[in-house]
């Protein structure tokens, strides 16, 4: 960020906060800019190394949209909605694109690490920033626990090794990689994403070959008509399709991770918009395209919850090596998600600490520009996942996982509300216009918010997903009480970017 733009942003925020030109904690315009830069506020470079290139940013963006939600979760969605799951992914994909363009507009206004909490803090309230930072951190800690355990379980396909040993090894390796440098994180995520992309494209080509050439055991029955022959396109009715939206939205969680990389991108003004604009074709190819191909080769009635549709499809085709290949891909997807968790949690903790909303020791960076203590603390908590899985396998662990959906959607809500408020200020001339405006905003952002609200209502109706709504109030209570304590002990930290 150019210093001139930082000063302008800080002064303009101060003009609108009701303090007659005073900004953070009542400082004057010039002092506001300095304080913000020092504390990690608006415009702060925050000491990170901008080491992530365009190639890595593109793959991080792609990988964020492809995870175990697709490789495993789609099986449950197919069993609930049949072929109409394709439509659910398409509609949700449009909403995700609206969210990402809203995020892109904010990123081009001010690209910083920990972007979600930064924007919530500036455009909504200090507490919103506080809650967003800690909630997104918890989201990735919980996700990391589940993914590293899932990766360990996939290893039992090849090796008779106790699950906790594999989980421990994976956690240590990914932890070490994230401490060495952000560039190494980017390289790992690049290759993890490359494996996932290659697998899906390969699956699409194989299915296309079966449909046109008729080889494999499924060759005689494979037909696009399978999309509507077995009970129609909506075999479980419109209601069944609606009830899969929570599964679909869970699959898209982490697509916003590209925003966390903003503070460490070499050329954010070019790489981030390009990555965000690829969202539509990524969803079209990797979700809609893959599901159309699979469901055209194998009837939706052959898929079951808890079983990867990719594995099931290979089994139906009689391709014996397929299961082993997909198992490797799902392992990669789990490690990719855990790797992303290691990366993002350290940044979110440091952002909170820089803004006096977390312990100051989380601000420390290594010589390579990585948040040492924040990443170490988060990795330590992820280790608990191994113990939880050992003590309470199955249902208890799955209930903990369900919190990930509602906490991830909270970040999306904050992005949308922040973008709506930023656009209003920019249109009034109080803030500089973004160079990457969201098309159709703020109407598209309001539509996305309404859609997320509908999904939350559907989660309350579904007994399997309702547990996440039970957990959310307890977390909100923890955040509320801790914030009140923060205000008492550190009023300046609680009032950071006070409007």
C-alpha cells in the first residue's frame, strides 16, 4: 500500500466517526495513520514477506474450492437430492461468486492479512472485528483437527499403522513447512491443488470416454438420460434439494482463503482479481461438470452417504485401481485443508494481537516473516484432534465438526456487510473507490446475505445439522464475555477503529 493512500483512508475514516476529524482512540488525522500502521490497522504492511506469486495464488484459490466437501460430502448430497444436487451447486456457486467479488472489492481497497476481521472492524464495529477474527481462527482449528484425523484414516488403506501416529506425523510436517516460509506453504498448496485438479479433470475425461466409446463395466448403461430417468431430476422433490444447500455451502468453505493471502501476495492488485474471477469456471468444471459426468455414467441410486462418489463411481465402472487413486486424492485434499488451516490461524491470531484484541506475544514473526507463536499455538490445539478421535471416535467428533459450517459462514456474512458499508462510504466520497468493484453490488450482496440466512434456517430444520446452531450461542457468549473483559482491561484495544 502507498503511504499516501493509507493516510487518506485513515483521515477519512476519522471524519466519519463522529469525533470531528479524530480517528483511532481520539487521535488526530496524522497520528491516526501512524498508529494504524504501527498497530496493524488500515494500510499496515504488518511485516509479512510478499512471497506468494501469481501461480501460487491461483492454485490456492482453486484448492480452496476443492476439498473433502466435494470428494466425500457430495455422496450424502446425492443420496438426499439425486441429480438435482447439480442445480444446488450451480445456485450456491453464483452466491459464492457474489461473496468473492465483494471480498475482491474490499481487498483492492486495502489488501491486508487477516482481511475479514480488519474489514469487519473498520466497517461494522470493533466487536465484529474481534468476533470475526476469533471465529475464523476457531473454524480453521476445528477444521484442522478433523482433516488431519481424516488424512490419518486414509493412510490405513495402504499401511497398518495406528491412526494417531499418522496424524502426529502429518501435523508436524505441515507445522514445520508453515514455519519455514510462506513461499514453502504456497508451494505445498500449489502441488496439493494440482493433484486435486488433475484428479477431477481425469475423472471427467474418463466419464466422457465411457459415454462416447462405451468402455468399462458401466459402458452399456451410461447415458446422460440417467440424470432424469431414475425418478426424475428431482427424485426427492424440491424440498430434498433445498436441504442439501447446507452440504453444498460446506463444500465451498475455504474459498475465501485467498483473502487471507492478501498481505503476502507479490502483486495483489493483479493476482487477487484474476484468482477471484476464475471462481465461476472453477465451480462449473470441478463441481457441476464433475457431477454431470459421474451421474451420467452411474445412476444416483448407487451412491451412499459417507462414501466418496468418486470411489463409488470407479467401483461401478470396474476400474480396480480407481479406488486407490481416489484415496490418494482425498488424502491430498485433507492435507491441503490442514495446511491452509495452519497458515490462516497464525495470521488471524497475529492480526488480533496487532489490534490489541489478543495476547501481544502472537505478534512475533520469524526472520522469514511467519507468525511463529500464533502458528505454534494453533498447531498445538490441532493436536488435540488426535486425542479426541482416540477417546471419542465417530459421533462425538462429528458433532464438533458441525460447528465449522456456521463459523465459516459467519466470515461470509461479515465480508458482505463490510462491502455494503464500504460501497456506501465510497459512493459518498468518504473513502477511495476500489479498482475492482463488485458487479451489481450492493444488490448482489443483499441477495447473498438472504441466501445465507435461508441456509441457516434450513440447518435448524435438519436434525443432523442443528447441533451447529446449538454450539454457536455458547461461542457467542464466550466472545461477548471476553470482549467485555478486554474493554475493561484495555479500552484502547476494544475501541480500535471506533466509528
